[in-house]
C-alpha cells in the first residue's frame, strides 16, 4: 500500500514551459486535491475532485488544469509556467463524509522552481 | 465561506515547557470537521486529529491535547512537556459543506534543548 505518490520530487522550469505533476493513490479514495504551499500562507487549494470525471476549482486555480479519468490518478497541469508558480505542491486524497473531506493523506510534495 | 486563523506565526520554547497553539475558525455550517496537521522539517504532512462539530469533548493523546470550544469557534492544541522532536509547523484546518478543506497559515514551533 503506497498511499499517495507524487512525481517528480523536484522540477525546474523556464517561464512559458508546460508540465504535468503526477499524483496517484491506491486507497480507492473518492476525493483528491492539489495544494500549493508558499511561505507564510499555509496550504491553498488549487483544484479538487470528488470522483472520476468530476473536478472543480479551489482557491487559486488560475494557470492550472486538472482531470480525473480514473479514481487513482489526478494529474495537475501547468499550462504556461510563471515565476509566481514557484512553490511546493502537495497532492492529497481522502474519503468523503457527508460531502466533507475527511482526514487527508498527503503525498511527499513536488518542489517546483520557475525561472 | 470558511476561514481558519492561526494568529501565532512562530513560537519558541525551551524543552519541557508547555506550548499552546491557537486556532480560530469561521463557518456558516453547523456540521463541519476540524483538523490539526504537523509538518516536520522533512516536509511531509502528518495528520494529528480530527474533531466533528458535534463532539466538544476535549481529547488527550500522550503529550498532545486539544480543546474544542464552539462558543468561541476555537480548536486549540497544547503540547505538554515539549521535546525537540516537536519542532515543526502545525496547521489547523476546517472542512464544511462545500468539499473544500481550508488551512490556516500555520504556526512554526521551535523547541530548544
């Protein structure tokens, strides 16, 4: 049981490049989410999904796309990287309880630098 | 809308002191969950506790205890007899009726030997 896995662990991009951060979970969780963590700002929700084929925006969705074709995978796409997207990205999954995320299991994070 | 405020940015204590981390939340929902997570220097996020809005019992787990008070919308966390291994960033979080989990900005706890 690997839990939540994320790849890559580190990435450096040039402004304007695109890339996909991968996230997978093997716990059959309905709910998956992406956060970014910036100093002094806690974790901010980028996008989330409540099941395969269903995604929605979080607090800071601009510049990011997601899709959920399977229960296990929830990739995050940066369309045209900008220095403001330099951050640590965490993927998480959980069960849903009465439409509310339960405790989230987090991946190890991806440290992204955009130059 | 929901919001979590952790007013303390950093707390520094000497080993064996107690430390209390404050968390104040806002939500219009009557059913919600509150959480505390720990992020040690290694960077992973570790779940510590979940509290249901209908359960106001305080909880103790070893040196950790939590005080949930709906009347003041607070869910405070105390580490008793702190140890160097408690040094971490601690996050309070809230989920209510819109599928979103909102985190506070975090409190950095440094325990000095």
